[in-house]
C-alpha cells in the first residue's frame, strides 16, 4: 500500500493533500482548545521540539548521505523552517487565542489564492481558467459550510487581531509552498528533519521570552496530550504528506485541498459532537469536490494530426 501511494501520480498527490488537510483540521481544533491551557509560543516550541525528536529517529539512516547536501543548502533550509513551520505555526496559535475557529476557517480559505499569488510573484506561474474556476467553486463550497447556507452569518463576522495574525500565517506558509520546487535533493525524511530543526531552534528563544514575561504553563494530562498530538499528527504525518503532495501537484493545484479543512471540521463536529448533518453540508461538499476535480484533473492530451 505504501509503495502504491509513493508512485508519482496525480491521484497520489490528491491523496497526500487530503491527508494533510485532515491532519491540519485536528490542529485547528486542538490548537483552539489548548489556547486556554498552553501559551501559544510555548505550544509551538514544544510542538517542533517533539516533532524534531521523532523525525531524528526516522531520518537517522539517511544522515551521512543527506547532511552534506542540507549544509550546502542551509540558507534555503532556514527559509523553509521559518516560513513553513516556525513563524507560520506561531502566528496560527497566537491567532487561535483571539479569534474563533469559524473566523479562522474563513481566513484559511484565502490559502489557495495566496499560494497561487506566491507562485506567480516568485516564479511567474500562471493560473489557468480551469484552475481559477476550481478555486472559485471550492471557495464557494467552503463559504456555504461556514455560513450554514445563510449569507448573514458571513456578514456578521468582523476582523480582529487574531484574524490578521491568521492571515499573516497563511501568507507566510504560501511562500513555503511556492518554493517547494527548490527543495534540496535529499530524502523526504531528511528534508522534514531539517525543516523541524530550524523551527525548533527559532521557537526556543520566543518560548523562553514568553515564559519569562509571565505566561503560565501547567503540564496537565490534557496539555501534554495536546502537545503530543500536535507534534505527531499535524507535524510529522502532515508535513511528510504535504511535501509529497506539493512535489506531485505543484503549489497552486495542491493549495486547493486546503478548502477541505472547514469541511472536515464540520464532519468532525457531526461524528464527535453529535451535530446533525444538514443540506448545506451536502451543498458545500458538492462544490468543494467539484472544485478539486476541476483544479487537479489532467488536461486532455492533444490529438495526433
């Protein structure tokens, strides 16, 4: 099964990005819960320290071959670690201290558009009409789910400092996704380890400053479970899938899968919280899936003359 998923096909790219969206859905939920139990920079710092230790064990067999290449590309690895993990994640957890999960989901819906913009600004990538229609369809599906089919819900949302922090987080992450085409030629585990090490080192002083300024962290069972979760699921698992999905689909096509996060969040509420599915869930699902299909399907091959 694993060998099948590693094949360089658009289907596998879609599978990798779907798993990524599912893992990041849990990060929104756990991150919002943890806001009342773990200071945001401390949560981000402990997340990447934990993820680094796990990835160190996984990537250990490749250390001799890949370390010289990673050292040669150190400036690029620092950029990946800061944009894809440290700064992006720190801003996300700060945002979840000041805004609701619903508002964060609305802001997160700007992700595919910002990724397409970054790909254009840095590499001149053009968005085809087909991709634009796919992005629009999926965005409409997200807004249907978030608004529960009532436009007045969206009209009642207002921006605050948390929403602005979330927008900045997604803009920074879009740079990471655009530059993935320039990642060093090393094993996926080695690349993830390098990214996580940079993130952990960058977060250490910020975490220390936060605690020194009086933020309290009580290591309760719930808090430790939350830290363990964010270190494994939205970090180790999600980033391995994300990097592979970006490799197979490219930034613009892969970014559309971020629209699955609000849909998965609604599904989680149905399964775990007993909420009942409604017609707007079905309508949103149809629009999102349609958008994904339009954006990621291969154009027809030209006919032979």
